[in-house]
């Protein structure tokens, strides 16, 4: 075999490995999206069969379901000691939820916001992002040894979880005061047998766990081969993939004329990501803040704040122009983050 033939064999082998990693990443994302949907449907049906309030189930189980891909990826990354992907996934998903999901959905159809979303939920989302910023500034807030990096410690994680408990308490309390009849879709879930609902729940959970591990492993391998940092891959590829449930839910809601649900889903998911997903991940194992991570947290805050001026108008509506602005800002951010990784 000539040297040229040997180089060709190595090149072909590397190309095959990269292709396999990309296919595994896509498989992981499919498992995450499908698993999240199955888990939500199964858990909701089980709750209905057991006589739990449909509205409470919708606010808790559905909120968990749309953010379950992020949770699965983060826990897998944390347990694999790949905290950079965990950090990038949470921050990247929150940025993608506002820039990509709200932006694309508003382009499809202008989004009408409920008053409570503007005066309570968006400020709560911004407050959670500010808390994430303060907790990421260890080296700025107190003297620490040079070898200590900024990170979310177990104590920070417990504080996040306490904030989430408060958010969940007032959300469920508010929901209980505004009970409504079950929709036809919820009635269909209620007619599902308990055994079938249980199998759907278990299969969804299994798909989420498997998808989380496959996604983290494939994304890490691709990051090394492309010369990208794990944080950059988490902020872009993984974040977009795990935001697909929110994108589908919001677009379907907009097409059905349920724009308030579309925005509420995004804001609730972002709060869930910051307070529960990041809180649970850093409680299991401290999550380091990678180089450039503080800038990412500041970007999360900026995208949270920009929703207020876009939605504060007599119609309480995010127009197509506002959607285009959000989407353009998101594309610019991802391009900059990948280029500087």
C-alpha cells in the first residue's frame, strides 16, 4: 500500500466516524423529543385516571415534559463529568426559546400575551437569570485561589431548587383558583387505560435517559473533532435540539389561535430550565462556568428583558417585526459564539 492509499484509508475512516457521530447525535435528539412527548402523555393520562386535577397536571407535568430533554441532557452530562455541556445546554436552550422559538412563532403569527405573563412570569424569568448571573461570579464576589473557577456549587443548586418551589407554589395556587373544564384532548387522555399510560410513561422516561446519554457523548465527540468547545456545542447544537418540543408546541399553539399558550410555554420552560434543571444538575455535581460563560448568562438576561418592550403595547402582542428582530439576534449570537469558541 502506498502512502497515498494509507492517507485515503485514514481519511475515509475519519469521515465515517464523523458521520456516525452525527447520526448518533440526531438519534439522541429524536429520542429526547419523542421521549418527552410520550412521558407527558403517559403521566397526564395516569394523573387523570387517578383523579388528579387536570389543570394542575398541565402546569406541572407538561412544564416538566417540555423541559425534560434539557434535564436528561444535563444530568447525563453532569454524571459524565461534562459540566460544560450542562451549562451550555441550559443557557443555550433559554436563548433559543426566546430568540428562535418566540421569534419563529411570531413570524408565523403575531403572539398575544396574557397580562399575567407580562407582569409576573417574564419578570420572574428575568429574576431567575439574574440569580444565575450572581451565582456565576465566584471569583468576582470573593477572594478565591487562582485554581478555582467560577461554578454553580451544590449550595447554589439548592437555592435554585428553593426558588423553583416558590414559583411552583404560586403557579399551582393561581391555577386552582382558575379551574376550567377539560378540553377534548384531555378527555382523550383520561380515557387511556392506566396500564397503557404507565407503559407510555416508562417508555418515554427510558427514551429520555438513553437520548440524554447518546446526545452528550456524540456532541462531545463532535466538539473535539471540530475544534469546538463542549460549551459551544451545548449552546448551539444541543440547545436547539432540546428546544424542539417548545418550538413544536408554540407553533402548533399559534396555528390553533392559542398564542397565549405559546408564549406562556416558553416563559415557563425558561424558568424551569434555570431553577430546576440547573438546580438539580449542580446539586448532583457542581457545574463549572466555562470561559465566556458569564457573557452567555448576560445574553440570557438580555433576551429575557427584550420581551418586555416587545410585548408592552395596547394589544399586548409580539408582532412579526418583533419576531424577526428576535430571530435575527439569535442567529447573530449563535454565529458569534461558535466563531469565538
